[in-house]
């Protein structure tokens, strides 16, 4: 696999180099891309899938807590008793 080859998926950036040079790309993501490409691709993908699962659970928990808090506040201000 060529490390500087253009990616096949259409995105807002056309090359990996542009993504890494983009000031909107976080340093964390730039580092993750750079170090992941130095690893075995299967191992890196497996780790990335686990990271997605962990962050999805965190996101779901935060969303659930935020929605519960918003509902409780709405009930309070509307005088709803539960």
C-alpha cells in the first residue's frame, strides 16, 4: 500500500497529505493517523474498532444523562409531577 496514494473515498479533502496539513485536523487525529499507518493494518483497524465502541458507549451515556436532565428541568418549569 502506498502511503501517499490518494484515498478512494470521496471526502472534503482529496489526499491524506491535505488532511494532515489541514489546520482544522486535530493534533490527536494527525498523530493517530501517522502512528496507525506505521503498524500492521489489521491490528490498527481492530484497535480503531474498539476505540469506536468505547467512544460510542461514552457518547450514549452522556446523551442519555443530558436528555434526562433536560426532561427533569422541563418538568420542573412546567410543574409536571412524576
